[in-house]
C-alpha cells in the first residue's frame, strides 16, 4: 500500500473519529466517567501498535524519567478534558480551534529545541490564527462557543501544546507503542481516580454507549494514528502530515450532514480551508 493511500485512510479515520466522538459526547451524562472507560479501552487497543513498531524503550535516565512523567501527566489531563470539550463544543468548531495547539507546540520547539524558523512556517501560523479570528469575530447574539465550551477549549489546547512538545522528547526514548499504552492508561487513571468515579456512573455511561461502540470509537482514533505512522515509514513526514491532519473541512461538512451543525456554516468552512493552508505551510 502506498504512503498516499495510507495517509488518506489515516485522514478518513481521524475525520470519522472527530464526528463520532462528538455524537457520543453529547449523550454522555458524565464525560469524566466516559473518559475513564474510553482511555482504558484505547490503552488495551494500543498494544496492537507493537506489531507495527516493536521498538522497545531505550536506556531510562533520571532526566528521561522526569520528562516522561511530565508528558504522561499532560496526556492524562488531555484524556480527562477531551470529552468535556466534545460535549460542550461542536465538532465543526473544535476541528478548527484545535489547530491552535500545534502553533503553541511550534513556538515551544522554537524556543527550547532551537528548531528552524522559516517564512513558510510563520505564514502557516498566521493563517491558523486568522482562521480562528474569522471564527470568533462579530458573533452577535449567537455565540459560537459557550463560556463553558471556551474554557474547556482553552484548557485542552494549552495542554496539547505542551503534550506534543514533550512527545518530541519522550517518544524516541520509549518507543511509540509503549508511550501510547502508557499515555492512554494514565488518561484513564487521572479521569477515574481524582476524585474516584462511581461505579453507577460507569454503568450509566456503558448503558448510554455500549462497550462495542467505545471499542469502535477507540479503533478509529488508533487506526488513524497507526496508519499515519506506517506512512512515515514509506516517505517523509512532511508529505504525510498535511494530508493526515487535514480534517477540518471534512469535519465541518460531515458535522453539517450527520450532526446538524448548521450555525456559521460558511464561516466555518472558509476558516477550515484557511487552517488547511496553515497546516501545509507549517509541515
């Protein structure tokens, strides 16, 4: 299978995950309980990545251990917040706003890892910022985000910016499969234990969303990630990432047809196309 086919299949998986996870989140009564179940399921599914990338962890120094713990805590917080965000923010909106997170990661890498700065990358950052300005400017009486949705969105984008930054340091040391298993497992623990989720909430979430649907949802997310990794083995990441992460326009359209997200449709679609250009330039 070619890298292009793998990249397109990865894109399809991510788009379907974004839309399906919003649908599931809207019927959840306890997003934290759902996150506990979901992250535990994906942690188990993540063992399948060892078939694609069996790289074992390397030598663990005190510095690597500290960075790993910081990175895992960040992914744990992301796991706890994800379904709060998806419950309160439309998929078509979050698909655009979430692209702010890579901008934060870019500046962190620029400052602390001394990665290269180019005109194209700066233009990409500018386009992503402009897309978000377009989303939020002149909303009038119909706000595109509720105060609660805005709060959760700012929190998760901030967390993701740092989490992806630590990934650049941690994944090479631990291996993709090991880090994936740990990050989802920590997400389940942080969601379920601080404070402890009640068994009745767990049962209620499983009644609202049966386990097989949660497995399917987790499989979409994980397959997108795995297909993207496989494509990396066949070509440069700069070829794959602009395709695999170009979810926004497709999420906007699918959310309109499948979820009935009609507000600000034209504005969202234009903003989504702008983010597409931004992602391409930042690759």
